[in-house]
């Protein structure tokens, strides 16, 4: 399989084998027993999620470290590209600190909470949200829990999407708490916490969404 040298901003094709130089700007808790590590890579052209599978036996990447990743595979889930590290991926730690692109910011007053915000379950293989405990691709799976907020702003047509620890930090609610709440009760609480308040979000634009990595309340 030919491996092409790419920068993150050049990644467009699902299934492409690539070689990347990138900095690990975030490392997240693995959302599945089949995943050894997941996080966010960045270079001067953009940012992208990476997933290292346990069966790949790829050495762990350190947050803040810069790496050459040879033989990674571009994949997509829910319309978003990610980089998968597999058994053929070679990892080389680079000396020095690679420059990275600044994150985008989006500021505005929250005008509404989009349906299907709150406690959700995802497929551990493709990260799609499960419907009636089924993945449309992998069918019956062991679900991965997540806390997701989707919100509209008065300043942008984009929907702000906040997942996982970023949603917990923004609201002060833990995953355990949202799991135990009724959907209507949680929706009402999110309305009180977020709607009619102004926030500045950091993250990246992706299609019709703004994928927020964090948010700060302004008023």
C-alpha cells in the first residue's frame, strides 16, 4: 500500500495511507477497551483526531510531543476525518517543537439546545451514536458512554458540538450525573445553564458544525 506524505490540512480521502509530522496537542481517555489511546494531532495546517487501537501495539504518544507517523490510515466517522494508528504504523519521536495552527474561536449567545443533546451511547468501532442500542454499521456492540451538547448561537449558522470532558467542564456535570437524569430534566437544566448566556468557544469548523474543544462563559 503506497504511503503519501501529507499535512493535516491536505487530508481529504478516506482510506488513504499517509505519513504525517504532527504535534500531540491533547490526549483523551480511551472510550473503549479496544482503543489504547486517542487524542488530537496538529500541525501548521490544521488539527485532526487520532485513534491508536490496542491490537496495533503502537507505543503511546505523549501530550506535547512531536512525532513522525509513517503508515497511518485516514478514516471517517459521522462525517469527520480521523487518523488511525495500526499495526503497520511506525512512530518516531521528533526533536524540537513543531509549530501548530491556532484554533478557531466562535463567540455568541446560546439561543437553543438541539435535540439529542445529553447522555448518549456510541459505537466503540466507528464512534457513531447508537439508535436503540444498535450501530447502523456494526449492529450490536458494547456501547461507549458520552455526554454531548449541541447548541445554536445568535452569531452563526453553525451548530456548536461539545463532547465528553469539554461538556463536563462547561456545565460542571459529570457523566455519572447526566446518565442518571431523565432526558427532560437534563434538557431543562441545560437550557437554564446555557441559553441566553454568551460564550466563546474554541475548536474547529467542520461542515455545518463547530466542533468545540472548550468553552468559556462571558455573561
